[in-house]
C-alpha cells in the first residue's frame, strides 16, 4: 500500500474517532443535563415531611434535619430532595445519633411526601441535676429531657455525672442492663425499687418501697444476687412486716447475705 493511501486511511480513521468522541460527548452531556433537569423537576421534589411516633423528640427538629440533609445536590449534579435521591440512610443515622432515638424508619409515601417514623427509647428511670432532669432507658442512656409532666413512678437514678448528658450513659451499658434485670427479678418476688444511687460507681444502693436498702456491686450477677436474697428471706422466714423493718440487706458477697434490723 502506498504512503498516500496509508495517510488517507489514517486520516479517515481519525475522523471517525473524532466523530465518535464528539457524539459520545454530546450524548453524555445531554444525559447529565437531562438528569440534572429531571432531578430538579418540581413534580418529583419532596414537599411534605410527616413525622410520627415521637413523644419526647420535637417534630420541628426532625423536619429541620431532613431539610438540611436534602438541601443541595449529590456531586453538585443531582438534587438531594428528589424522590429517588433522598439520602435516607444518612438522615436515619443522623437522627438516631443526634436525637438519641432508638430507631428511625423513612418511607416514601408518594412523589412529594416522605414519612419519618420515630421509635423512641422507653423511660426506665429519671436522673436530675438541679433544674435539669433526663429520662434514662434500661441501658442507662440519657435520651431525652423530662417535660413538665411525666410519670412520677419512674425509678430515681442518683450519682454525680459531668458534661453533656443527652446521648451519654450513666454507667457502662452492660452494667446498667444488669441493674434493669435486677429490678425486673425483684418485681417477680414483689419487691419494688424506687431509687438507685451511688457515690463511687462501684457499690450501688437499691432503695425499695417501704423496705430496706439493697447493697449490690456493679458486676454482681443479677440472677445469683436475687436468688441469694430470695433464699435468705425464705430461710429466715422474713415476712412482709419484718422485711419493712430491715434497715439494709447487703448482697455483695457470694452465697452470703447480711442484713440489719432497724
């Protein structure tokens, strides 16, 4: 093949290549522009946020978080407020972490409406510091400030805690969970706990309704501890009147229980 023909063939192939590149560039640009335009189309924008299930969490705060997280575009291209591109997982995680709620469920109701269902923690007790009081769940998490009207039958938690409370734990989660289990086991033998307090976060005192204080260690096994108490009550033949006349019962020793009469 002559040099001229080779040059002509090369020029022809290069022309086709440039044409393909141009075509692909135009198609890509059109596609990107179409996506940008479509994602911002008014008919597919979320305009309504329905919040439900919340008692302690303020609806306005949840709505504000949603609006902040859907403001702007993904990679400066796609609207975050578009029905299909709402960052559900990010919003869910943010609400759960920042507002200390148990779980969040986000559902698209239609092209313009999103529902956010809040599953909140259940109050186990209440902790106060001056005028500020907080709900504590059964794992020791400070999850909400106490409103003016609340259930007075909640267990009072006492012990010095510094710093921000919301989202923090009174003590390690597994230890407080053991306390919750102890309270449940005590209910089974008709002993009601009204207050839990500590000075050193090693020894804890469970104050019972019309009864003695129960001394426990933070790492006590709940089942063994309450079994020891129940065994002692049965063996010593302590009736209700006698139980109420006890000053304290010390449950901090394995297989031994000490108590003091008032």
